[in-house]
C-alpha cells in the first residue's frame, strides 16, 4: 500500500476535504458571531426606543 500512488491521492483528497470543512466551519462561526452582534445591536436600539417612548408618554 505504501507504494500505491492511489494511497497518496486519497491522503491528499482527505486533507483537502478536511481543509474545506475547516474553512466552512470558520465561515459558519463568523456568520454566527455576526448574527449575534446584529442581535445585540437591535436589542440595544429596541431598549433605547422603549425608554424614549415611555419618557415621552410620562412627560405628557
């Protein structure tokens, strides 16, 4: 098997697949982090809008 050139190709394909999966996982983690940042940002805006709304209603 060590002299079989097909064995090296299999190793190479396996490494490429692993790299591709690692890149895909990295991309997924980036998307999750970006989604979490957007969620926090929207929550902050929502909280601010609620505070402003109640302050306006209490003042009138």
